[in-house]
């Protein structure tokens, strides 16, 4: 019997995600699946289209035993840090044996070779030079790997493979015993906006959901019924959250915060705060604002993440400390009966505390006070809470706040 970890966003949970969990159970019927899942915002710097408890419950309904929240300070990062946070969380449960992830036209061995190459001193020097010459991190990485590995251009540009390489690097860095398991992605490619049979990428699904009249019959074919029903209900009642609704708050923050303070925010390096302030003064819309921030070195996703770091108030100094320690707690969002037993074992085997009742570790008064007097664990946890509150501002009308203090982990009695 094995315990298999998956790092995911489930934005939303679709047939490809269900297939992956089903494949794990097909290979080992007694396997227990633990998910490390992004919370309120995704790695692309966008509001998740369903809240974290809803997405977690869908995963448990379709075969996962336990879903843990990937702290926001890792979820809102580049692939390298996103992977490090997820791997550290699963590693620190003390139970996870394997790490399963999707790939496209690549093997563990070929990706491990790329991971080993990246961490060599010679490669790092070349990477630094390429970035200094004006390339983005991703662009520099692709250029160098294309020249020094046998991976095809398509494989090197695939987001699944990029993340897989970073998972392998994180496993090496943490000296983790987790066995990497590569699973060939089914159906549409990650960035494809098309639908192939019963499979579609999450981006294609979101693209259709945000149209004036979502094609519900088409969408019903590419996701489990439970996901479909929840999304349709959300669209017809509260609507879907949109990150662009944060624009007034962003502009106000940029035009009122001293440059010296902006420079301390994670992602505002190399004088980038001046570019943000100038864009804030000139932008006429959310898309115009992003366009003014984006160039060949700074992608839209990278700048969206920086915007969220600004609104959350995460500093360069704090992020460096978080990267040194990795995840500082284990926080379940949803679990089955099997997951409940896993939590009992984790409490005895893990060095980290298991947080099921937030107020035992963090209070509203803590959030309202000086964050510098909080413990490192409380600082990390506070950003999860602030991200949840920020997510509520992406709805129109506004959704309730302080949900982390009122929402318990979801117990799912039976699998669909």
C-alpha cells in the first residue's frame, strides 16, 4: 500500500484530473492519494474560480483521500518555488511515498537529466548571463536547455514538463525519499483552448466559462457532473470571481505607497516599482495596466503575481525566510474517512502541526496587529487568510470575508 502525493490547482477539477487519480488507483487499488492544492489564487496570479474548500471537496469526491492547502506564499510563485512549496508540504507529512505528476512526451529520466543540468554551476552561470542580457527566466531556461539536452522544443515549452523538472529539482534539494511517477497527460495540451473528446485543459474551460453565454452542453462533456453542477450554480447565483475587480485597490495602493516601501515587496526588484507606479497613473483598464507592465522579460503571469504580493504585503525578506523553511504547517481543506485516518497518522509522524481550527494558531487580532511580532508559522498562515479575503473582493457583489475563521475542513462521506 502506498501514499501518493499530487500537487495541483484544480481550477477547475476536470476529467483529466479525475483520470490521473483513477490511474493511480488502477495501478494500486489500495493507494491513498494526498493532494497539495493552491488556495484562493493560482500560480498564474488569478483568482481561483471556486473557493478552496469547494475545489478540495470535488477532489475528495473523485478519489483523493486528503487535500492540504499549499500556502499562498508558495502557490503565488514561479514554477521553481511553487514546486518547492508543494514538495516540501508532501514530504513533511511523513507519510507520502510517491509524487505523481503529468508530463507531455517526456520521461522521468529525461526530465531528471534536465533538472541535474540546471543545478550545475556552469549552467547557473549561463542562466544568469542570459537573464542579464534581457531574457525572462523561462525564456533563458528554454534557450539553454534546448541547446544542451535532447528534449524536443515542444517538450521544453510544455508547462507540465517545466513543472515536472522543478518537482525533481525540489526532491533533490530536500533530499526527499518521494519516488517520482510521471503520467502522460491525456487529451488537450495545457495551453490548448480546444476540446478533444471528453478532455479539455483548465484554461479552455475557464475561457468558455467567462463568456456571456457559457456553452454548458460542451462543458458538461469535459468535467465530472459534480464540478459542472457547482460551476453552473455559481455562474447563475454569485457569479465567478474576476481578478480585474481588484484594479481600484491596486491603483490606490501604487499611488499612495512610498517608493521605498514598494521596493521591499517581493517581485518589485531592479527598480520595477517605478514601472508599476507609471502604469498605475496611465492605465485606463485592467488589460491596459497589464500591457504596460509586460515585456519580453516580465510575463503577464509574473506581473499578476507581483500585483498580488503587493496587495498582500509580502516582502522580499519574508519570502527568503519562507523559502528556507518550506511549509510550516499541514492544513486540511477536505478529507474522506480514509483521509481522516491519514490525518491521525500525520499528527504522530510529522514535525509540523496539523491545523484544523485556525483560531488555535491565529486570531483576527493577530491579523490586525503588527505582523512583525507574529511567529514564522503565523506569518505564513496570515497570508493564506489575507488571500482568502482578497479572493472575496473579486466577486460582484462582494463575498463574505474572514472565511478561514468560519469554514471548517470538509468531510466527504462517500466517493462519487
